[in-house]
């Protein structure tokens, strides 16, 4: 809506999705193998375009594949960039609901995990 239009309608939340990203690394962990499943250690974390972007994050709700033990996990540690460490095999979409100060709804990020 143009400025000066006089409308009292609330303005949409313009927090840029491009300022916070979900990243991960994975490493083969042979000692965790069971049966015919080859396990990998997974390290998921947030990255900001600017380091201060993560200062607005209050918590991250990670949603793993439903076959994981406790597939929904909350992380609040800013010092680790809200890191989640776990192990798994196969492919799945990792979803992170990023809760931000001053924003009513979390920012939903997704990352495809594949080994």
C-alpha cells in the first residue's frame, strides 16, 4: 500500500526469509550401524546473513522424520547457533520453526537430508 494512503490496516510482517537459513553437515558414523543401516551423524544449525540475525531468535523447534526417537525437539542455545545433533540413515525433510522476537508466527525453514 502506498505511503500516505491513510489506511489503518495492519502492515504485513516483512521479516525477510533470506536473512536466516537452515544448514547441516553429516558425517559417516560406522560405530552406530545396525543391521544393514549405515548411520550418519547429523549437525543442523542456523546461519544468518549477518551474525546479528540470530540474536533475534528465541528458540527453534526442529521436526525430524517421525521414525526418529523424539522427532520434535526444541533448541534454545544461541551459542551453538541453535544446533541440533542427532544420527540417522536415509532421506527426509528436516523442518525448523524459528521463533523470532517481535514476530507472532515462526519462520518455517526446510532442508532435505540425504545420505
